C-alpha cells in the first residue's frame, strides 16, 4: 500500500469521525460546533475524492494516449491496481505499435525494391482508395501519387478503365495504352482480390511487356556468351599450349626423333580440336541461320509416322515400346523441318529411357482448345527441376558427346511455324508438346 492510498483511507476515516462528532453536537443543539465539524468532514471527503480521482485521471490519460497512439509518455507504476494495469496496457500497446511500424517500414522497403509496379487499393464505404503504391508503378505510368483512386481516371484513363472492367476481382491480361500521348505500349496486368469480414483489398501488379522481353533477351544472350566462352576456352587453351611447344621444338638446331613424335601428336591434337571448334561453329550456324520454312499443306500424321519409321531400328535395338494415338490433321508447314524437329524429340526420348526397365515412348496428336497438339512422352528419368528452365538454351546438354542444340533447334523450328514447344514434367518421365497455332 502506497502513501496516496494511506492518505485516502485516512481522509475517509477522519471524515466519518468528524461526521459522527457533528451529529453528536447536532443532537445537543450545539450548532456552531456542529457546523464546524460538518465543514471539516466535507473537507476530508473532498480530499479523499481528489486523491481517488488522481488515479482515475491518470488511467484516463493513459487510455486516451493509447487511443490516439501517442506514446511519448513514460508513466511509472505506483502500487494501485487500476493505474498500474493501465500503465502495463500502455507499454504493451506501445511495443505492439513500434513492432507494427517496424514491420510496415520493412514491408514497404521490400515492395519499393520490386522491379514490377505494384498498387494496393482498399475499399471503404464503397469507395476505393490507394492503400499503397510503389515508385516503379508511378514511373511506368508516369503519374503522380494520389490517395484517392478516382483521381487516376483523368491521369491514366486507359489503365483506370482496364481495372474497372476487372470489377476488382482476380484477373490476368495484357493491354495497350498510350502514356503521355506517346506510342502505345503493351503491359502485363494482374489483379488479386483479398478480403475478410471487415476489409477488401485489390492488389494490382503491372509490368512492361517490352521490359520483360528485354530481360529475357539479356539473360539468353548472357547464357549464350557463357557457353561460347567456355567452348572457345576449352578448345583454344590446349591448342595455344601445343603451338608454344611446337614453336620451342622448331627453334632447336637439331630435332630429335622424340621431338618429332611430339610434333606429330601435337599436330593431331590441334587438328582434332580444330574440327571440334568447326563443328561447334557449324552447330551455332544452324541455330542462328535457320532457313525460312517452305510452307505447304501436309499430313501431320504422315510426317510423324515417317519420323517413327526412320528411327524404327533404334527403337527395336533399345527394346522400346512405341505407343501411338494419331488423329489425322492437315497443317501448313515445312515437311523437312517438322520431321527434323520430331527426330530430335525422339532421340532425346530414346536417351531418356535408356536406364528404364520397361521403356515406353508415346506419341499423340489431338485437338485441344481449338489447337492441334502433338506430344512426345517417355517414361524415362525426366529432367531435374533445377535445370528445367535451361533445356532450350543453345549448347546446354547433360550428356557426354551431346551438342546441346537439338531442343534449341526444335524450338526455333516450331516458333518459325508460329507455334510453340513446351516441356512438361511427369511423375515418371517427360512430355514435350508442340502446339500449332494456325
């Protein structure tokens, strides 16, 4: 019990005592004494009330500070349960507020570092406001930051209309808009609805298609340069060393038989490495200088069966079961190029099933989503997850003696036909799908 509580109890007791004495004087008709002690009793009651109110006022002050999120106070406990509980609540709220502010600062910094534009809208009383927007978003659309979503209708009308058409629901689409009356640009847009019992948010991500393409091109170029540099270094480094050795032997006045033998071996190695480098350059030329397709109407089923017959001896030698489900479709394509693409896919499948006990390769031609799809599926080892995004890179291979251009060339052939080649991992094996758009 602290001093304030002792004084409060003392004031109450004294007011009671004075009241009793005043009543006693009242019963004796001693009016002056009665009035005097009554006043003293009231003074003690007032002091007791003031002492009690000091705790209540302190508690109210702390609760108001919590409500207003004003954490500039440094209150201390005084031994009173009511006030001390308010102090504990104050410091607990202060800690939570500081943690929340720290997390908010961290999250905003992370979002600000994103390379895609991000805007979060929040709905309040059936009106949308901007909850958050990162600098990249504003830079893409070249607009200032507003808190009210409706203000963007005038600054970026094309973008605003696209969002309105999504009804702030989940969507993914591409659209073109003109920024500052310049040439129209293409953008990839995604919206995501997040909702609970009290709040509704719409997360908008925006990315320039041109920027996506440039990043992919830069990544592909860097990967290609790494492969070319690696191949050139592996070939030219030993050749350079051998040439230096030949130069040393040639500068001798007398060439011994052992040196002559070394010269012959060095020249053979240089010749082999030169052929290896020429083959590499020829492979690169095939990818870089792919001829234009000569289009004519062909049967996709016939060209597939022709590729299967070409590799029939390989299937039989490796004891591979070939399963076909081929619908007959006519496409406009270059017969030789499509045949070469299929042979590449079958050779990959043959290699993939080489370690399987029961070897199966399945080919299917069907109509899916109003598109003709040709798929080659095997039950082999499949492609490891960490390299699945590299299998179409030029000269990337996981097998010894492989050139690494088969899938690259196949993909280029299909893209030249305005289609696309996809890889899909299976529980056991792989599936490559050729989609013919036209």
